[in-house]
C-alpha cells in the first residue's frame, strides 16, 4: 500500500462517499478521483498556489497527503497502530503562505516518512483544525 497502483475502485468510492456523492462542494480537484486525483493534487500544488491560498489550505501538498486524500486513508485507532500511508494530525502542519509560491512537489510517487506527532495538546489542536 502507498503506491499509485494500489489505489483501487474501492478507494475511489470511499472518497466519493466522503464527498457526499456529489452533494458537498469540493473546491480543489472536484472532478477527480483515485489515481487521477493524486496527480491532479500534485499538479495543482505546483502550478496553482493562488488557489490553495484562496481556500486557506494549511499545508503544502506532498505525495503522502495527495495519496491519503485520494485513497481515503486518514486516521486510525491510535498513532502506534496507524498504517504507514494513513494521514494523521502530524501531516497537517500549518505553513506560511510564502512557502506555496516556490514549492515544487516531488515527482516520485513514493510515500514520504510520517512527520513527528505534535508534542503538546495546543499544537495538536491547531493541527487538527487544519
């Protein structure tokens, strides 16, 4: 798990359900699902920084975040049992808007290591709101 090829039709349906089967307004890549969504998110991260700023997107998009969103892989019972490819609060570090301008996401479709978990409750709460 964690490779682009591991995203299946089931993952696409999971994301479609999370989007309310088309009833919820999706601002970024609304028409994409599955592998196409991963590629679209990475492409948007590189070429459309203004869109992310406009929607107050909190963090830079890397392959890990794109894969987690496209496969519906977020959360788990605990940090210790969380799958290596699943997103957690640690992935949503708030970054300054200026970083979006010069950011170029990786061209490798390879899961990055999980960031360190927040060390205190205030930081965890701030990242959880992202």
